[in-house]
C-alpha cells in the first residue's frame, strides 16, 4: 500500500511539473490538456466511484447479531435459560443482487463513456481556443504591416503636399486610414488578453497564468480520420444509462418478492437444581428460517413503473440526440468544405490578383493615372482579402474541431 501511495505521489508531482508544449504544437497542447484538465480528473473520480459501487450493491446484507439476557431465567428440566445469542443472515430473493450488480456495472460503463465524452469536449475546446488565439496573432501582424504601408504612403503624400503636388484631401485620407488601423490594432491587442484566458482555461490552467500565444495558424489541421461508424460517447452514455435503469427495474421487481433469512439461536442454560439430572446445563440450539410477507405492493410496483418509464425516456432521448449529432456532423462537414474552398480561393486567386491590382494602382498614382482614393481602395481590398484568408484558415481549424466533436473522436493522447 505504501508503495502504491508513493507511486501516486510521484505521478502527481510529475503532472504538476509537466511543461507546456510549444504554442504552435496543437497536438501537444491537446495532449497537455488530456493530462492536466480538471474536468478529466473529475470524470476519472466519477468512474472510480462507479467501480466501488459495484461491490457495494452486489453484496449480501450484513448479518444481524442479537444478545438477549433473561430478566427472569426460564426454568427448564435441564436448568435455567440465562441468555440467548442470535445470528441472522437476510437473503434477498434470488436474482435481486445480481440485477443490482449488473446495473452498477452498467453505470461503470456509463462513467467510462462519460470520461471519453469529456476528453472529446476538452480537445475540441483546445482546438477552437487555439484557432482564435492564432487568428488574433496573424491578424495583428497583417494589420501592423498594413499600417506601416499606409504610414509610408502618408509620408509620400505629405512630401507631395508640401511640394504642392498633392491636395490636402489626399493627406487627410491617409491620416484617417492611419487612425483607423491604429484603433484596430489597439482592439486586437486587447482581445489577445481574452484569447489567452480562454486558451489557458481550455488547457486546464489558471486563466490568469502567463501564456505564450501561437504566432500563426500553421500548421493547418484537416479533419481527423474519425471512425464515423463508431458510437458517439454521448449515445453510449444514454445506452448504458438505459441498460442500468432496466436492470434497476428488474431489481425493484424482485424486491417486491419475499425475502428470506437464515439464522441460528444459541440459548445458554445454567445447571439444573438437581446436578444429577441428565443433560444438566446443556445449551439449546435453534435453527431459524424466515420469509418476508410483501403486503404493501404499491411501493414496489411504483419503483418498477418509475424505472421502466425512465428507460423509455432515455430511449427517446437517445433517438433525439442521435438525430442532433447527425445534423451537427453534416453542418461541420459543410463548414469544413466551405473553409477549404475559401482558403484555396483567397490563397490561389484573390490575393495574388489583389496584390497585382494594388501595385498597378500605386504605380498609376505615382504617374498621375490614379487618385489617392484609388490607392486607399486597393489597399483596403488587399487588407480585406488577407483577413479573409486568415478567417478561412481559422474556420478550417474550428470546423475540424466541430467535426471531431460531432463524430465523438477521442484524441489519441487520451489515457483511459
């Protein structure tokens, strides 16, 4: 026992000193959460409690020991009866304990499915929180670079204005664009605080703890090759719950049948008045058999009916939940395809053309063939499309997490 406690203490210490993976290592972060998240620790404790209950409900009731002293000894031929020692063992109707034990075992399976469901949820939350943090980092970078471009343009426009080549309106437009981008940068910087808190919480850490955020949305993750034919943990929970309830109904039904008891009484006898009497002082033994008379059927029938109704409710809930999960899988798969399509469209077509258009408009402005408003419009279009690419890559990670959660994909790093 001491060795086991030492091993547990060592494992606890190792868990406390587990280093946080590189912020770009999404799978590593998921593995970290599988080891550290308190929701998984709670699910593990729930499973242990369910295991312990199997022995509790499957055991016979405790024997009953009684001691009785004769206030007035009863005189018999062989001597006075002085005291009675009794031992009695209640025996539920055959099959009652088995049904209770099987129900408790189904609760163990239900708790195990609950552990897997928590792991699925935790992993999905880590991926979504990571995507938001990485999106913020890249959006900050893109916006900062765009701000530097506009500041450079503003310097060129100012020089032209001072030389009398540009109008004051062009300078004002450049300054307004700078102010707009600076405000956007401040907002994004503030949002990183919330993103860090969300990612910390998803990892099972103190939301206020220091955390290095991922720098970008690479490597991108595609849909996990989840087994869509496997039963979702949420459905497993309902299946095992219904099984347990039906077994509890059977136990309640058998509880309404007569319960038995076996026992023995030991009657201690003192010496007879005549010591020469045969069997003087000989103790008496009594074998006992008892049976309950279940007159009040209402309580047993009510418990059985309630359990059966609960089982039907769980069956209907399972059907509804299965339908909802199917809809979620469909929606996540559609979102995944849409994110992939938008990513490819922005990366391969829209952004290259927007960069070419911006360079062409900027060259035209420098030669007098385009206005400064045209330059700002091209710059905004380029910025919008760069944000569109980042949004598509963010949505791709989120849709992957949603699809894994909808299919009930348990992370490979989960230790059950």
